[in-house]
C-alpha cells in the first residue's frame, strides 16, 4: 500500500510541476481567423489571456498584417511608433508580460473597419492542489487532461 501511495504522490508532483502546460495557443478570431467582419470584442470576451499564452494570427499573406501598437497608435489606427509588425499570414505572438496589449491590421482601411482588438493579459497564478481555472473556448493548452489521467491512474492503483 505504501508503494502505491508513493506512486500517486509522484504522479501528482509531476503533473503539477508541468505548469508551462497551462499556456494556450489562441487562434485570433477563432474559426474565422484574422479577417474583416469578425467581432473581435466577442472573441476577446470569450477567452482568458494569461502570461505565456500565444496569439496565433492566420490570414492570407498580403491581405492583412498584425501590428502590436501602443494605446495611442491603436486608437489612431497608426503604425507610427508601433511595437512590432508581422505579415507572414501565420504569425504568433507570445504574451510574455501581464497588462494591456493592443493589436490591429495595418493594411489599407482594415483597422478603421474594425480589424483591431485589445486584451488584458493576467499574470500566472501558482496553483495549489486544486485544479486549474477553466480556459476559454479556443484555448488548446491546459492541464485538465493530465490531471484527469493522473486521477484515473491513481484510482486504478487503489483498486
């Protein structure tokens, strides 16, 4: 019985030591991707953004771009003094700090037509022995599957 308990403790420690697994890849715009006529406010409201999550921008190269802006640049839809610009059509942005982040497309009148959004990135919270917070609908990361597998393995060992 003691060896089973030791194994259970080891499994739980390994699962919780894998905290980077909490990071999620969030496809901007969901199934519609980074394009015009997407309600980005609704998309943002349906997700949670945590430090080390990655935003994934999918679009036809040349049709749009991704501009990481300052608040002033975002408000004015201006690339002047932008923090970064991507235009590959398959761009990823690591949300590596907490706080406000602003994005828009710098091609033509995309931004003026609503192709822009802002997110608030929250810091990583160290978890206790309770399960992690639920992710938004487009988050593919998370530890829930690993925790469930560990719980099933632990239950199997006890019976």
